[in-house]
C-alpha cells in the first residue's frame, strides 16, 4: 500500500478503551454522526457482546458496533479525549 493511502486510512485514529470490557479500538470521529472504528483485536474474542452474538451464529463482519463501545466512544468525546474532526 502506498504511504499516502496508509496516511489517509490511519490519520486521526486514536485509541479508545471500552469502559465495560477494556477492549481497545482505534477511533476517528469525522462528525458527530460519523465514527470510524478500527478493531485492533478479534472482536469475537475481545468483546463479550460480539462473542455472544458469534456464539448465536452471527458473523462479526455484519455486526454493528457494540452499544457499550459506542457509549465509551461518546464518553471519550465528552471528556475531551477524542476530537470531532468537523467540530
């Protein structure tokens, strides 16, 4: 991958830990409505919510984010740990 493509895909990503299970993801808030999340581990092994869904037959690629992780990301924004790009 070209360096400019890597920069485009990774610029602005910041680590955020789930306040419930401790799973760490990389996050970029492009706007209040748009959040990019890059998992740094296998979601079905590190997130109990994803693990439960996979055990029930779901495929992680088709799952939305965990609500607990979404709450942790929102809290990181509120606490000033994560900036909103357009905000």
